[in-house]
C-alpha cells in the first residue's frame, strides 16, 4: 500500500509543479539532458498521468496472493479421548443444560400461547353475552307485523332460535341500518 501512496503523491506533485521534480523523482528516474531540454507536451503529460493512474488502480485492484498454510482442524472428539473423557463429560453437561433451557423456553411459550387463547376466548364470550343482551332488547322492540319483523321471521327460520337469528343479524348489520344509531 505504501508504493501506491508514494505514486499518488508523485502524481500530485507533478500536477502541482510540472517543471519541478521531487528528490524521489530525480533519484528514481534519472533523465537525459535531451529529454530535459525539450518543453513538456501537455497532452503527453496528461497521457502519462492517466497511464500512471491506471497502473496504480490496477495494482490496487489486483488480488494479492496469500501464502496458503495447511492446518488441519483438531477434532474435539479425538482430543477429549486423549484427556480421558473429562472434556466429554463437560461437553455432555453443557449440552444437557442447553437442552433443558430450550425445553423450558418452549414450555413457557406454549403456556403463553394457551393463556392468550384463553383471554381471547373470554373476550369473545363477553362480547357474545353483550350481543345477546342487545339482541334480546332488539327482539322486544321488533314489531312482528312490520316489514322488518316479517323479513326477520323468515330469516329466523334458518336458526335454532330467534335469539340466535337476532345475534347473527346484529353482528352482520351496522347499527345505523337498524335505526339504533
């Protein structure tokens, strides 16, 4: 990475002071007098800068080969056998603890689900009781000889009781349509 930074610093220095050369440039590239006597061509200078920049970028992008080291993983089982089993015992104890914790967590989650289901069931039961009270009141107010009363009589034939039919009707219709709102 140091060489790339040096090249970038060199390019910056050439761009800022095209006539001057840093001591590193002079030491790194001894030039002939003939090359120094010619005026610098800006197009050629830009081409050189571009080519240097491309070279630096390609070096930075080039994958670096790391020497490979063959290391064989040590098997836990072979090591523990060599120790006479204490590691096996420790491993077994830890495994049992983790399994016990996992089972306890599963049991806790299951109990929480059951509690949530019970709460939901109680809430539905309360709502149903409230709806049954409303249905009884609605049935008391219903005139069996009105259009709605006649329609409801036919509707209720498909239910086990008029109360069940009234509950279904109240659940399905908004209160504004029934004149309750």
